[in-house]
C-alpha cells in the first residue's frame, strides 16, 4: 500500500470516474483517503495508489467546509491540476464520495439542533421529562438531568387502547379500539400557532402508534399543510411498543435531521454530479437523501469498526476481533466475530435511541487524558487536556497528560513531530516541561505517604499501567460479561494513540496477536470503502413464537419486509444479484424484559436459537416460559463494488518471513533510542513503517513510525509487516508487568490504582451479570441493587457505584454471616439474609453472600455480595413496606441467614419456605405475591 503523492491518474482514465473518496469528518480532524488506478510498477504492483489527506475540521480562515476542501486537495494530488476553491469541484473523475460525520453527535451533545415540537397523546405531554427510573449517577451530589430536545408540546385529544374485543386489528396483530377520536381542527390551530413562532420541525408520537398509525399519518398531513418542512413519525421511525424510547427517538430525529439535510445540501452544492453516501450508526451506508439524524449518531466511529472487521477478521481462521480505537480524549472498543454486533436501544447525549447501532463502548482514557494524584492513588482522566492548552509538552502551559508520560518514556519521538507547538505554533514538542512536572509530582507523592520518591520514568510508567488497566475494563465488559474469553480474540488497534498501548493492553487481557493497519490513524475513513450499503425494515409483532405461528404469521411478514428492503437497494442502482438480506426476530421470555435480536437459523427453529443465545448471554434458560415476539426485522445489504478484503491470516502463512537481525543496516532504520520499560531503559531501534516490506519481522523492543502514529513493540513481542498490516505477536508467556511485581505492605500508588481498577471492574461485572440474569423489573430496569467485594474478615474492599443505602451496612452483613457460619462454610456455598439484626436494611432488600476459597479449598480469600430490592416478599400488604405494621413479620419474609446454595446445590425448597411458607404462617399475612421474580 503506497501512500506517496507523486503519481497521477493516467490520462486515458481521465473522466472515467476512477477516483474513490472516503472522508471521516471528526470533531477535531477530518481524514480523507482516496484510491485510484495507476500503471503497475515494482513499487505499486497492485496498480493502485492511495492518497491520505488530514486537515482541521474547522479552519474558517482557509476554507468553509473541511470535507469539500479535502476532496479538492485529493483531486489536485490525483490529477496534478489546480482546483480553485472559488469554483465548483469537477467530479468527472470521482466514482463516489463516502462520508462519516460527527455533525449529528455534536448537535445532540451541544444541544444545537433544530427547533421542534412534539405532538403526543393528551395526558402524555411530560412523558419525556418523566422518562424512566434509571439513575445512572447515583453518587452525584448535583445531578443535572439532560433537557428535552423539543421546544414545545402539543397534546392531541385522541386515545387508542388495546382491547381483546376491539373492532380494529393493528399491524402487530393486537386488537384495539379508538376510545377518543382526534380533534383535528384543534390540532391545526395549534400547529399554525407553533409555525408562527418560527418552529418548522415536528415529531409525532402517539400511544400505540407502533401498531395503529392512522392518527400519526393524519397529524403529519396537517403539519405539512401548516408549513412544517420536516415531520418525523414514530410509527415509521421506530415501530416498537415502548413509548419512552420511541418518543425520545422520534424527537431526536426531528431535532437532528433538518440540520443533517442542510449540511448534506451545502456539501453537494460545491460539487459536480457525483454519488454521495453516508455511514450510518449501524455500519451500513445510505444515500445522501436517505441519511437521517437518528441513524447518524455513531456515523464517525462506525467506519472504524467496519474497517477493522474487513481487514483483521479472517473467514477461514474465524478468530474474533476486538476493536481498540484510542484517540486523544477517549477510547472506543467493539467486537466482531463475522457479523456486526448491534444494539437496538442505546443512549446518546441523555436521549434514548431506539434504532440499530453498532455495539461500541467508550472509556474516558486517551492520549490527552490528564494525570492526577488523588486520595493516595494515581488517576488517569476522565478530564482531558484537549487541544488547548493540551498536554504539558505542547508548550501552552497545560498539565500532565498521558501523552507526556509516553514522551518522557521515549515511546514518542519528539524529533519526528512537526514544529507546530507553542503560542506561535512554530516550536517542537517540549520534553523538559513534563519531566519537571513529573519530578514535582513524585515529591508530592513521597511527602504524602512517607515512601521513597519515585523516579520520573517509574512514575510515568505507573500512569501508563493505570491507563492500560482502565482501557481493559470496557473490553472485559464487552467479552467476559457476555460469555466470551478475551484471550480467544485478536486485537485490532487503530486511532492516533492506540499503537503506543496495544501490546500492553493485549498482554493484560491474554491476547497474543494485535493488528495495526497501515492506515490505522485514518481507519475510520478507510473503512468506508469496505462498507456495504444497507437498508432496514422493521415492524411490531405481538405474538408468541411457535412453529405454526412462524409459518402462518411471521414468515409471510418477514418475506414482505425482505422484498421491500431489497427493492429499496435495487432502486438505488444495485443489481439484485449483489443484494442479500438477513431476517431477525426480537424475542424474549414472557414476563421478562431482556429481548434478544435472533438471526434466522438454518433450520428456522428460532426457539432453539433463542435459548442458546439466552444461555450464552445470561447463563440460564427458562423452560417453563413462552417466547414472545416483540418485533420483526430485515436488514438488506449490497456488497461493496470496490475495496479489497484481503485475508491477513492467509498472507501471513504464505509470505516468506525476513527477520531483521541488524536493524541499523535495514532501509527502514531511523535511529537507536533509549526507551523505558518495566526493567529500565532499553536501546531500541526506531523504524519507518513505510519502508518495511511484507514479511519483514522485528523483535521487540522496537518503535515503528508512521506519518500519523507511533507503534511500540514491547519486549516479548514481534512485529511482522504484511501488505496492509503490522502484525504484533506475543512470543513469551508473561501476561503483564504488575503480576511479576513483588507485593509489599508499603504504600504504592501505582499498585493501589491498578488493583482498584481490577476490584472495581469485578464489582461492575457482578452488577451487569445480576442485571442480565434477573427477571425482576426492580433489578433489570430500576437497577435497585448493589454489588461489592469484601476481604476475608468482611471489610469492604471495592463496590460498584450502585445504591448507597445498600452499601453502608453490607460489610456488617458479611461479618455477621462469617460469625454465624464459622467453620461451616465451603466452596460452593451461597448465603441469603435480610434481617436488620444481620446487617439488613429493610426486608425487601435481600442480600446474597458468596465466600470465595483458595484453590485448595481451605481458606476464604474474599467474599462477594449482592443486595437487591424485591417488589414483594409477603406480609400484610403488597409491596412489603406497610406503614401500619407493628411487628417485623408483618413486613414479609425474614431470615437471619441460610444457605441458598449448599455445596453447589440450589436449595429451592428452603427458598420457597422462606418466601412462601414462613410469611403465610403468620396471622393476616400472605406469602410473596411475586415468587417468579
């Protein structure tokens, strides 16, 4: 892959639409990648040249629009002719332009969208202000709820209700009736008044419109007649039964889409005729006219996911890949195992998004993350130094950041950065400023804990270890929390800062292979060339899955949706032979809320496929529950007409390896540098990636430089170049440095911070597992539970940020059971208690405690405990919190503690006795009214 800019498009290809352009417009930089044919040579045997352009996303002194400016520079590089900014760009040589953009994301986060009005059913005007019962920042002392995106609300006097004896049948098959006919005249007056106040966008979300859309459609007609230029209907956008996410999604689309449409129109005005496609949040491309605000939220990151999925995954080797996209402010992680992983509901900017989008997790740790010493611990982020003032090395008076740590350690080479720093942006990176700040911080740490002062390098490396641990947490959540082992994966590293941490992060996770694409710093743009054009159709389906229901009801509807989705792609100019479709059913157990999107199995037995997914995801199967179908979905895709999907595993096997035994004599050699690792400084060769031919292999330590990024090959790793990748392989059994460090009683802020991350990660993992495996609304939706770790004496070690009132007495609960069952605990035992004297709070808060034993089963090494609020545990009134109770038993089931699991055997008879027999034995009291929870 040649990234030079010397060879031009051959004259005989002028005007043949040969240049393929991909643009990723980020918040800070806009990356442009273009490919076009050139005559094959020894330097470019594939007969194709790649041009990379990187420019600021905002630079009004030089250009109005960064993507259009990037396209202009590409055309000049490709043709060798000037393309003046004052003229419309000649796109006769351009095959297509594909773009990913953060325009919608930024508008949502900054609340700079279109003024809009929400039209909803009378009585539900505050539905989005009330929202759900989620409490994501339970420890925040000054919680500021994100505001709604609409400016006004119109409550339409209408009502549709579900009624088994109703005279109408909805799209989902549910029967219903209209209990209140809409007052259309009043709606027209209200919309005209709203229009007069300058609002031009409307969101329409009525009760039960997912299955009965007639009233929404009529409301849209009236809004258009009143002059509204954009109207979003929830029945078309998100036909799902939950009104809160449906209404939030509809309002968000009406808030964002007009701005997106203006941006697209402005971009296209400066171009000649050319096909323009945009990346959507689900990883599929859409034509410019169909690009909407709701599906643009993850437009930018989606390109990177598609990029590594197409270049690091092998359909023959079938090794799943974890994407690791580390930028300046944050790190995005994702997973690919041959199919893009989607979530159907997510949150962005305080708004629930009910639309398919790639499963991407973000952690606030990047190259610009600030470094602190807090409460005896080292901390990385979440604050970021940003571009101004930036890290200390930027010469603008900034504080210490992770970039400074890598610079001090020699992992970043200041002499190879351009002189663009300082007040006048004409100076090189400053190495001495961060050294002085690290020295000062080391003295502060020593003074606070009385220990020997750390060296600058040891302190900087400690911050790097902590950042690596922080970035491992979302990866573990993405894998271990969903039943996948991290060590069974490869790691695909991209983004400007990822190469410096790839080896260390992989080693901590037990991952032995890392892929760093030659276009890693612009992979989100390159991925657009490898993406498929996609169109989805979705419809509600309130039924119970059976083979007969599938054959008679669901299959005909799936076929109709598939036909509609495929037709949309054919209308865009794709041949029917290049279009394929996947069918899905959104399934859940009746009485639960954990729905899974199940792709069509080969034998069409969705029930068996659902049970297998449920077992893998949640760890259990409910054999006595019916399987409900919430909705049906079809995803049609058209294969990319260009962009190679080379098999990197096959290339590694077929390429002759050429070990670089003498780096100083190799054409890629730059210099020998002193780089600091766990065991001190190493004389480390620095090589240029562009001069490493396929098959070239270097043993770590080494530093590999690219034009826009740096890759650190740590000791114990080898780096092998292929035509498109730098492949890093772990060749020794050492997992990560902290495991080999002798643990002592002396305070060590590095070890304390690393283990704090580990322990916190375990507690958070417990919470996610409890949330997933529960069928209780209190636990699954309200998140009314807490999880924590305790030492062998029952003292609290770490807790996830859950409910404070639970955590205050859990340590006492653990110590009480430790004394109660002294000498009578063994591996496989689990205890349950809720009595206030046993460390309980109120009776509905039930605590489950598990001792964890050493490998020989002789010693308890720690405890884990969970406490959750149950909706009803019996007593004199439902809810188990009666204000008139005079005795403890009147509030429901109560126990000092018993083994709910004994030596690995679940004691259901004892649980039934606790929740049913014992409460019902008291006068005037009942057993639990919700035992199935």
